[in-house]
C-alpha cells in the first residue's frame, strides 16, 4: 500500500535527520560538514586490532594472488558441461566483498551524511571485516606452514594451530 510515498518518506527522514552532538577528536560536531575520516577512525578505535590487522592481511593476500596470476581463460564450457576445476582466483566475489565492506563506511565519508548514532551505522561492515580476517588468518597460517615445512608436516600443522589460538587470545 502506497509503496512509493512510503519509500520517499523514508528517504526524506534520513536526508533531513536531526543531527546528534558527537564528541570526536576533542571537538563537538553538531552540524555538517563532518570530517570525512570519522567512520575510519571510529572503526579503528572500536574493532579489535587483531581483526583489523588480519582483515588487512587478507585483503593484501587476495590482491597479491590476483596480481600474481594471469587473467582466467575467458572460454566457457557449454551449458550442462561439468565445471572445470581451476585455481584461478575468484575476482568477482572478492571485488563484490570489498565493495560490500567499504560501502557502509564510505556512505559516511561524504561529510554531508548526518552523524546520528555513530558506530551502529558502520556495523554492516563488521561481519565482512571478520570474513577478510579469516582470509588473512588462512594466508598467514599457510605462510607459517610453508616456512616450517622443512621441519616436517607435524610442525607445520602445529604452527597453524598455534597461530589460530594466538589470534583468538585477545578476544578471550
């Protein structure tokens, strides 16, 4: 019922929302323009350092993998053919995940977006940061395993397990 008018009402509400006073970097902000770095700094101060570091490591690992491998063959199997196993990186999903991670933060980096509620509006990025952190942990564990491979497979497995436990200690 009245979908378009209700949608416009929703958009108007958010475009003309009351500004909350936000104490940020020693200054009281209660009207635009807001500092563009607000969502980045607030995220950096509220997300565990381990998660942020591993998420950055995961992003770097994916970027390195994309750079190191040539573009995938554009030839597609005919419809109904079994999928071909490939070690090619999944560029489209990685790009999509990057955009999904960045969007909630970028939305508040315009300087004109009302600051009303702070961190809760950036929270959609947190599960995706955790996903990137998982990629980072896997890349780091793989590097540790490869470095310890001369000591035998057991040492490599123990190193990966110890790294996973070490990463979880701050949250515990």
